[in-house]
C-alpha cells in the first residue's frame, strides 16, 4: 500500500514538471500566428491560437472584415510583456476601408495566458477592438456630400431640379441579398461582390442605395426592377442636376454608372453624380467633394447604434462654381438666336473680358462658340486695320471695290462690287470696311509688312494662351510672306478664329484694352488640389490711343452705312461690322455670316451658317434690343 501511494504521488508531481518543461518559452509565436492568420484571412489558424470556441472565433474575425468592407487589415506589434503564466501584447491596427476611403487606425491589447503549456489569446470581441463587446457588430456609415451648384455672376443657380431614383435595400429586412445583387448586376453591370459588400457593411436599419437611375433609364427598367421583388426598395431624390442655359457650358450631370465608377476610381457610391460635360465635368472634384465615413458599433438584437468609433467628414473643399454668366443677358442671347438658322452668339463685358452669355441654335456652345475654328472673312479686317492705320493708312483715302481682283497671284471677289459711289467718286477705305469689300481690303496688303500684321493680331489676343476651364481657341494667323499671303490674312481667308476670340476683339475696341476671357471667378482652378502652379494668364494690352478712335469710326460706319445696319438698336450707339465668307471644309462648301461689335459695355460676336452677311447683324440687333429691355 505504501509503494502504491508513493508511486501515485510521484506521478502527480512528474506531470506538471513535464508540462513546464515543454511549455512555450515565449508568447511571441502565439501573438505572431494569431495576427498573421487574422491579417491573411486564415481565420482557422488565428482561432487555433485562442482559448475560444474555434467556430465562434473564426466567424467573429470573418464577420468583422465583412462588416467593415475592409480591403485589408494590417498589424504591427508595439510591445510584449510577460508575467508568469500571463502576457500582454500591444499592437497597432490599420484597416483599409476600401473605395479610396480613409485608413482606420487604432491601438489595442492582446491578453494571453498559458493553457496546457501553450500560449493562448484570451478570446473576447474586445480582441478585435477595445470597444466591441458581445452581442455587437461593426458597420460603416457613409454620408455622401450633396453636389454643389454652378452659379451665374449674381449667385443664381444655372441648373434645374431633377429626380433621381435610388434602388437599394434595408439590410435588416432583406431576405436574399445575394439574389438582389445578382439581379442588379445583370441589369446595370455593377460588380455583384461590391454591391453585396455594401449591404453587409451598412447600418442594418438604414436604407442603402445600391444603384441610381435617371428618370429615362428608370422608366426603361421599371418592370425588371419590380421583378426583383420586395427585397428591393426604390426611393426618390431631388437634386439640382438639369442644366439651364448655357447648357453646353454648364454641362449635364448623370448618375454614377458601372462604367463611370470604373473610370473615376472611387470613392463614388450609388446616389453620387458625375459631370458629363462642360463645367460640371471640369469641376467634378470641387462640386462633389468626398463621402463622409464613420465606423459604428450596433446592437445585434435592437439594431440601435451603440458607439461611434471613428469618423471622417467629407472633403471640406467642396464649393459652388461661380461663373461670369449673367442670366438676364443669357436670356436675351437665347432669344436672339432662337430662329431656325444655325447660329452662336458670345457676349462679353468689354471692360473686364468676362463672358456674359453663350447662346446657340443647332450648334454647340463649347465646341463651336468657344473652341470653333472658322475663317472670319472681312470681319478680321478691323484687326488688320490696327496695323494699317499705324502704318499711315488714311480712312478717307479713295479705294475702288471691284467685283474681282488679283493680289500677288491670289484672286479675291466681292459680290456687291462698287467701283464708285452715286456721286461718281470711288468709295473710301471707311466705306470699304463698312461694306466688307474683300477686293478693296485685300489690295491693302502692299501697305503693311507681315510682321506688323502679326503684331496687330497679337495685340488683340489672336493666338494667345488662354486659361479657360473649357476648350477654347484663341485663333491662328499664318505667316504672311508675300502680298498674296498678306492679302488673305487681311481678308480673313487664311485666318482661323472662334466666336469668343472675335467677341474679345470687339471688347478691346469698346474699352480700349484687350483682356483675356474669364468664365469662372471661383474657384480659381478646376484642380485646386494640384501642386502645380497654374500658368499666368495673358496680360491686358492697351490699344494705341491715336489709332483707337479711327478703328471705332470704322466700326460705327459698319452700322450707319454698311452691311451691319440691322444691328442698330435704341439706346447707346451700336458699333459693328458684318461679313460673309465661303470656304471648303472636308470637301463640303460652308457659307458663314459674321457680326462683331458692341453697345455700351456689351461686346458680341455672332456667327450664323448662312451666306447672307446681314443675318448675323440682325441677330445682334435683336440681342441689343432685348438686353436693353432686360436691363
């Protein structure tokens, strides 16, 4: 009996000694294997290093990643301390919340103890986050920033309210989230896994928009959306998205699609909008900002919020875009071009160069009015006249206007030829300008050098480097070598300009100083986040005070006795010239009519697709009369 008892006692002593001999000397391996398994998604390996139920631990770690919609979770060990059979590890957590959202960072402690000779993590939900407790879950709450407006110079919005249709779910109510996401993918192309991730990570009781439709697209898909069943909810949202005039300049806005989301790269979500053209596209980042994000814990039973663990507001540099457009002036311009003839009208404020209106009829306001490349015909002669007058040309000089003339081998024609006036005298240079006589004006090429012509064009900003946020064209003037080349420049045949560039010419003549155009006054640039300093805009150029009165007299004659007489309007004197030009573009004959001029501070250029030289002057006259009434 003693030997048996003695043997039993010695066995009881030996076992704990063996366990102690084979116990892990340090908890470091346990910490490493747990964190590496969690980080890599090997939740079974991580669970093996805890004292919890492996199934419970695996599910908790996996759910945390899904509830956070985490692109990745990374850890770094900050410290490890041991006291007997217990240990504590301090570690840092970085959670990438995906979709270009913020990185959530926090510190936590990992308690460990020895279990049968192995170091184990003491499992509880607080291992994942110190404020996560039993019966709770994570959720990521997003708050999209509303799109800011584009405004006219007085702060009035340049868009109308439009209705969007948001298709989404309430996570706590949806019975088949996988099925809903699969059907939406088939309808829209949005990635099924991303839609599902948003449902799983969203606050359970809140509406989660998954796909947004405009009114037209929604009407097309309504029947198929209804087939998805009660799991899918449609909610309406009203936003100022429909562009008012000038529609091409303001730009359209559309709902985020699978294609645009891929192009933009995030963090766009359903309900967000994207500019599809004009200023809406150029200033997309400033107008929309970024989505606000918060990480929150919720009670699993009640679905109520428990705590906000982290919060990032949307980017604060969202701002409205203030333009130089004047809604009253724009309405007058729209009314003036309202006939059936293709036309564009650009109106600027002469003293500042600010664009007040861009109107169009069957033409594009950005592509044609701001960035068009058209020959100006004899409307360009007023630019050449700046150099000719400086070279000594007398506006009173007699200069016949034959129907046909050859200069340096180049042929010029004028349909309304006038070799002499009713009094039997040859017309003057002033009369030739007023009538837009190409044959007479081309003959002046012998009176000016190519360099002087180029300098005159430069003084009026032709060929300058503008800094508009939209496409624009300042003009181009070819090198004028011989008389023929110079004659084609004076007659505006080889020159290319935009209506905007010619409106600026008129503005320079009205104010005495050429100024670069301005369309947006705030913010300063479409990319305020860029580290690149925007290029300095061209500086204003004062016109020669001795030449300027003569140029204005030529412009006044165009209205009082020339082809621009239809531009006359009550009120202040109207100055302007008109011109007709024919040219071949892509093997097609095009006939254009121009008017450039001003009344008061409003300077305009009008271009119409017609051979009638008076057509553009008629539109200008209608504009001046309407703008005066509106004022």
